[in-house]
């Protein structure tokens, strides 16, 4: 199995006879998919890989790259020699300005119960929350989608879909929006709360993933409350790397490793941390999280703003 970026994937599709398979769920497929793709949810692939992937020469895609890599591993197990997974998935494809097809309403099917987006009054879904906050920030400052696209480096199409809540934004997209508007990261995640006490159930958490699905962030604080301090649980896959752009001026991060090991690169300096080690560093400069080992790494992070 080989991981390819969206430009490589486009070239492969143009020059080769590949079976393009989208392994997202139905409600994701209906928001838009790569042209000429087949829709086979990952659960279907897992249940019967040979039937779902009937031949060698397959290019797999999901939202960000995590599920397609899982499907690609199943194709490898079938003995296939030509298997590709798209790094960054459909989101990276859209961010690159490449074409997307949206099924006509007449061809859409009802979303199965197990595919439906979960709802909870205490922990709202982040996709519509982020979209509403993006729209509010944009209208408050009198900006068009084109202006925000120039500020953030994201495509106008993607921004429109984020505002409508039809395209789940990746961790990197939210960070780039926060930087473009010069607001704390949590500003884009905030939704009104009705109680000073909040239970944040792990099973109901909405986790933000990196484009490649190998780095995640889960907020461990309630959204909607004005704060200059944020608390996160971070996960980094084995041999993964996540590069973070500078946050707002004066932002600091206090990180502790709870499992595994990590290298934190801050403005060109490397800091090697093992389980139980902690690091405080300025986050308003380029920095990166690097897992040097094959085992996954878990961390807790406290972020403070001026």
C-alpha cells in the first residue's frame, strides 16, 4: 500500500485503470465526493473485503485519510499489489481546488440510524457550531468568503461548506481559521452552555483530526464560556508528525506526556520527552509534535492566551 497526495492521486486517476473507492459513511458521501468514485463504507469493506474490493488496482479515499488507510491494509491482506490511499482524503482534495461531485437529491438515500450524527444537548456537534462561528466572525468584520479564503489560504468552496456544516473541518483547517481571524482556537468551537457544571463524556466527544488522521485533539473543557485557558487531550500515531502554525501572539502551551514519547520542535529547537515529562513553550512560533517511536503517544495540553 502506498500513501499518495491529492496531486499524485489525480495523476493516477488520469493515467491508470484504478478502482476509486470512497469509504466514508452515507451522510458524508452526499456532501460531495471525487468524480467517478464508488461508495463503499468502511464497515462494508471490513465485513467482506473481497466482495467490496473485487480486484487489484484500487485507490481509496475517506474524509482525511485514516479510514482509507485501514481499507488499504485490508486490500493488502487480499494480496493486491497496486493499492493507494489518499493522504488528507476528500478534504485535501477540496482544499486543492479539485472537482467534487454532489449526488442529485433524487439519488440520495435516507441515512441509516447507525450513520446518523449523534446529538446531545450538553455536547453539541462541532460541525454546525464551527460553521455558525465562522459565519458570525465573517459578518462581524464585513468579510466575504473570498476575503476569508485569501486570509486563510483555504478555498472558497471549502469555507462555504464549513459554514453550512456539510463538510467536517479538520484540525488544521480550524487552526488556520483561528489564525486568520486572530482569535483563540476555542472561539471557533464555542457554543452556549446552560450550566456551570458540565460532564464531558468520552464516548460522546467530538474529536478534531489532522488531515492525515494521525494526530487528534479532544477538548477537555466546556465550550461557550469565556476563557483564556484551554485543556486538551492529544493523540499522535506511531512515527507521525504534526506541524502547527504559530498561534496568536503570547500563546503558551504546557504539555505533559501521559503515554509514549514525543519530540517537540519549537522554532528549530528539539525537546525529547518521555512518559511523565512536561514542557512549557511559546506557541506563537512554528512548532511541531513528532512521535519517534512506533507506539502511539498520548499527551495532555494546557494552552493559555494573553
